[in-house]
C-alpha cells in the first residue's frame, strides 16, 4: 500500500512540474511574439489533473497572468476540488478493500 502512496506522490509532483513548464512556455511565447503558444485549455487540463498548486504558485511568484480573471478565480476552486479528491482517495485507500489491522 505504501508503494501506491509513493506513486501517487510522484504523479502529483510530475503534474505540478508539467503545469509549471506549461506556464513558463506560455510566458516565453507571449513575450517573444504575439502568438499564443500554449493555450489556457492545456493549463486547465494540467490543473484538473492535480497540477493546480504548481500553476498557481508560478502565477504568483512570476506575477504572470494575474489579470486573467478565469485563472485567478477558478484555479483556487480547482485546487479545493483537488484537495477534496486527494483526501477522499487517501481516506478510501484508492478503492482497495484492505482489512483494518
């Protein structure tokens, strides 16, 4: 069971890192040219998959896209949803029925 928790932790780190890379690629594309580069839909997909913390921290630290209303408002809501789903997954042991010892 510990192996599943470790894999889940690695997954969350990887998705957060991917979200950070998406935001940095978006910033780089928009500062070099007028093209959009990475769409906001890809950022939201990474956020829904568990990378909300990485995306939001990148926004706050680099002061990037803070005027974007849908990112500033909806990312904390998605973060709350992620925290709830992670809590439920851990409390129900990811759906595995194991005897209580």
